[in-house]
């Protein structure tokens, strides 16, 4: 091997002990989260491995990580960045374009309205009412509008969000998504919705996929099935959202400067993965394996994010992010129900 090869970025990374140890550390935390997520009482609560992983990571990051950070930092940062992007790409194999037909035009319109209005409210309320920075508003809005923690993680590299801001956004997903998961089934008898339209309501307004499954299944398997399809349609809107967001987020923010648009390649590949999955030529076993790998990658990235999150920084964020998320949750619940009823009346 030549000297040039030995000093190449890839070779240096492979020879970096901290790179390997950091990945192993994040992987160990992710493994614990994946195992814990299968416990019956955790399944009953609807807590995903992503949520558990960032919690475990934060605990480790604020206790033992400071002592081993010099020996693991390179790998932890690699997990937080590159493994995240790889996980977002593989997330596309959870979706097919054919699933859109399952919810009809009304389901598509409802999701478009909910995603667009939630993001608009997040930015406007965050900036004008709570005086939050752009990053925090967008991260909280993405988690509420699209697909919870996965959307927050996918948005982070586009807006270059700091670790504690990402963690705050993920925390709002956990709190309000879990609240919705428990309250929606209790409200079902009073909503005057069929099981199908209850499923659309759940899928268009609850944060995490796991929470959507739990809220739907509490009513019926049919409601859960429709809810998941509606939720997957929201997930499909992640890539277009990232592409649009990139056009606003890149470049110098000074007045009169010409923006430099960088397309997030992982968002494009996310769409490509969905397109490939829609063709149904890949064996089901391979697709299932890719989904399992994706779960591991995203869970590992969440663990790394938790390791890089300082509780003190979260405290400094104050109550404003929580208040913004509270108003967004109120819109998702009340405004979402109103939009669902109006669209169903018009097209159903």
C-alpha cells in the first residue's frame, strides 16, 4: 500500500481507534434500546427504539461520556452524522407509492394541509410569539408535522441544528405524541368518525409511527392499518420538505446575498429507495432486512445524538420550545380534526 493510500481520509479513519470505539459505544447503547423496545410494557406504551436510544444516550452522555470522550468522539460524531443519513435513505424502503391509493384523494389532501399548516405555524409562532431561533422552530415543526424523531433527525443536517436543540425537539415528540396516543382512543366514541376516517385522523396528526400504530390498534386492526398508510404518506413528504427547506437554509443570510442551494443527497436517495420499493422486484426478505438495518442505523444515530447532548443546554432552552410544541399539538388535535371533517364532508 502506498504512502498516499495510508494517509487518505478513509485509511486514516479506519486506523483511528476513537472512530471504532465511538461507533461501538453508540452501537451498544442502540442495542440496549432495541432490546428494551421489545419489552411488553414498553410496547404497550408505544415507545420506539429511537426514543429509548436518545434517552439512554443522554443519560450516558451526562455521566460517563465526559471521561471517555477523547477516546470515542470521532466515532460518535460519525454515527450522529453519516449513519443518520444512511438511515434516512433506507427509511424509503418502508414506503411504496401504491400505498397512497389506499387512503384516497381525501387522505392525500388532509396530509398536505396538515404538514404545510403545521410547519407554517411552527415558524410563525416560533419567530413572532416565542422569539425562538429558526433552527428550533423548524426542528420542532418537522417533528410535529411529518414523522416525529426521524423527521427531526433528517432535518438537523439541513439546518445544522445543535445537539441540544434536536434533543428538545425529540422530547416534544415523545411528550405530545404519547399524550395523543392515549387520548385519541378515548375520544373515538365522541368523534363521529368511521374506523377508516378515524385511522386517517390518527395517521395525519400523531407524531411517531409507533404512536400511530398504538392509537389505531386501540380501536381496531382496520383503523390501525389505515392510520399507518396515512402516516406513511406523511413520511413520503419528508424528502420534498427537505429539498424545499434546503433552498431556504443554504447560503449567506446577509441582505442582498445570493443564496447557494445545496440539495440534501440523502433526501433524493430516500425518494429513490421509495421508488425502487414501489416496483416490487426486490425479494420481501431483502426489503425486511433493509428495514431492520435501517432501524439499527437510526437507533445508533439517536444514541450518538444523546451522547452529544448536555442537559444544561436543554435547561437553558427554557419553556418556550415546550410552549410552541403545546400550541402545535393543540392545532394537530383540534385543527386536525376540523380539517379532517371538512375534507371528508367535501370529498368523502
